[in-house]
C-alpha cells in the first residue's frame, strides 16, 4: 500500500490565480501548458478539482512559487540537466 506524503509548505494557489498572474486567457493558458481547455474551465468553475501537485508545478513553472532546492540547484548549474 502506498502512503501519501504529507504536503510540503503552504497549499499551492488555485488555477485561476495562476492563470490570472500570467495574463493569459483560459484558452492560451491551456495551450501553453498542453492542458485541455475544458479542464482549465472545469477547475476554475469548481466542476472539477485540480490536483495539488499540478497546481504547485504550474505555479513553479510560471515563477509564482520557488522551485524545490534540488531542482533549483540543477537548473542554476549549467550542464546538469
């Protein structure tokens, strides 16, 4: 049986907050990240819940949350990725 890990740090921002911070429409945000447009619509309307890990990842990709230390170190060191 797999035991889920406890969350690390504060909860990630909601998809709408992340998207609004980018200044993109739902369609443009979905296309930018390869996510179906309908998924973004459903997450923002509350019809579906976006997984915390994905919200955290999108926030990091968009520069709204810090990258975990090992990833940040690898990204800042040329030739490590």
